[in-house]
C-alpha cells in the first residue's frame, strides 16, 4: 500500500492511465459486477488499514453535514444544533453545511475524529467504494485516489483483475 504522503504525487503520475482505465471500464465492464468488485476490495483493504495513521481525507477536505449529521454531532458535544452550527459550520449554499476550516476542525492530533461514531455520513462513507453505481462515479473516484491510499490501491487491483495495461497510444 502506498503511504499517505506519497499518494498525491503517484496519482498525478497515473492520471492519464487512470482516465484510460475509466474509458476501458465504460467500454468493457458490467456495472453490477464492477460494484461487487469495488465492494469486495473495499471490505478487504479497509479491514486491514488503520485510517488514523492517514487522515488525508480530513486534512484535504472539510466535513460536510446534512441536518441529521448536525443533530448527532451537536448531541455528541452536548450542544444545541444552533450552537453547533454557529461554532463549527458554514452553509454551503446547497442545503448542507461544511466545517469552517481545512484540515477539518474535528480532526484530533491522534488521527481520531472528535465526533467519533457521530461523524457525518459523508465522512463515514468516504471514499464511497462500498456504494453502488461506481461506473458513473469514475471521475470523482479518480480525483479521490489522489487523496486516499486505499482507493489508489483499489484502482490498481482492479486494473490487475481486468488485465488492463496502459499504453498511451491505445484505443480502449
Ligand atoms: S478513508 Fe482513505 S484518505 Fe481517509 S483516512 Fe482512510 S485511507 Fe486515508
Ligand atoms: S468530521 Fe471527522 S471524519 Fe469528517 S472530515 Fe472532520 S475530522 Fe474527518
């Protein structure tokens, strides 16, 4: 597995290859089989990985909170939702709220999240590799592979499973 501090540079080197792989998948992959492959690799790799030693996602992105996330997060910190929003969040203009800073304000020095199990659903699901419709989300998957070493590894394993080898002049 690539180390968290090297994933951005490696993903940049692999950018053309990853977009070629996206085209390959669009032309050759069965969407449901691909979702099952993502899910299997997600379960296998995350079960062996300690995210607290990485936290690139919490350093690169702010947390995004829907209303239910605000209710849970406020309760965790023994605040009203209004105080929680005023202290930690700003409206994103699209119906949700983001934390005020990047790295996220809830990221602790030991790599844990101050909100624990009450972290937003969006955070708990990142990098979204256990969700369906991955073929439609390949652009954001490739983008997130520059942040998440596990997702980077999932893409590399998928290339192996499909026998995909990058050639810059090939048509996929
Ligand atoms: S989800 Fe990915 S980016 Fe976030 S901490 Fe875990 S390995 Fe790192
Ligand atoms: S809310 Fe927690 S899990 Fe989400 S970005 Fe912030 S520190 Fe990370």
